[in-house]
């Protein structure tokens, strides 16, 4: 199929497969939507720090401080996404990344306390309604799946002094790292200071408060390691 060949070339992935069958009407709607996104992307790229390749922008996308936003090839930002790139490192997105509708990415919260920023690796998908707060820095690796409604926080309010309002006690910042080939399930929450190792699976609705090793399967509130993906059925490490 022609569309499959085009996508293989764009993604530089010869193994990409168009697995489903679509009618001409289906394809017409899909392609017309992508064409509109390319047109909006052509306008948006004039304001961004750096862009490679095609840029697909949905409707009602807002990118504040766009001069601090960098994108690789084939970035897709769907409808109603809000991005505030104001931060020391800005927001940097590599190749073949998709950011689904209604996501929020922020590098700075309170203007008086400039944040660190966010980086997102190759072939990573961020699903609808996710929130990434990069005040303390967020690093997301390659081939990561971020499920719908996932929230990642890299900043906390201080609250130890009972004689001072919490909002006046300042904040503490600790970066979050999500390494390569992870699946973060829908509605999971990842708190400041956490590093999630390569190949981890975080179950839907989990609250991850501590770092976890490579290939861990985590679930619960607070999140606990249930098993390791390298452990085979007889209980030995592969």
C-alpha cells in the first residue's frame, strides 16, 4: 500500500506495517486530517527553536515560549494540547513522537521559579490527557508508551514549618527519568525523584514514589514491584 510505504520512509522503519483495512472514505478522512495538520505545522515551525522534517499540528494547539521548543522529524501534536516551554533547558522532542489530544507539558509553574524542562526520546507516544510537569526536569527515553491520563511531577511543595503557610514555604525539585522501552499505564502517577529503569511496565492507576530497576513490573498505591520481566516461568533469571 502506498500509505504504508510513505510511513515506512518517514519513520525510517522498513518493518512498519499497515495492519488494518480501511475504505476509501476512511482513508480520505485520515489523509485530509493529516494534510490540515501539516499546513498548521508549516506555520507553527516559523516560531519554534528548531524543527526537522514534517510537523503535524492539530487544532487549538498552544505553544508558549515556542522559541524554547525543539522538535525532531515527524512530530504529531493533536488537538487541544497546551505546551509551555519556558525553562532553562526548554522542551526537546526527538523523532517520531506523538502527543495526543488534551495533553499538558510545562517547563515552569510559578514564573518566579524558572523550571528545568522536558526531553522526550525517539518513537515515544504520549496518550490523551497526560500531564508532564518539568519544573525539576523530566527525561523520557526512546520507545516509551505514556498511557492516557498519566501524570508526572518533578516538584513538591515544602510543608514542614507549621508556622508558615504551605504556599509560602517554597518548593523542592527532583528530576524524573523514564528510560527506554517502558509502558506507563493509564492514570499512573510518577512523583519527583523517581527513575524508572529500561523495559519497565507500570500498571494503570499506580502511584510510583520510588525508583525501580530495569524490567520491573510495578502496581499499586504506593507502587510495588510485583515481578521482573526477565524471570522465566521456572523462577530463574534468563
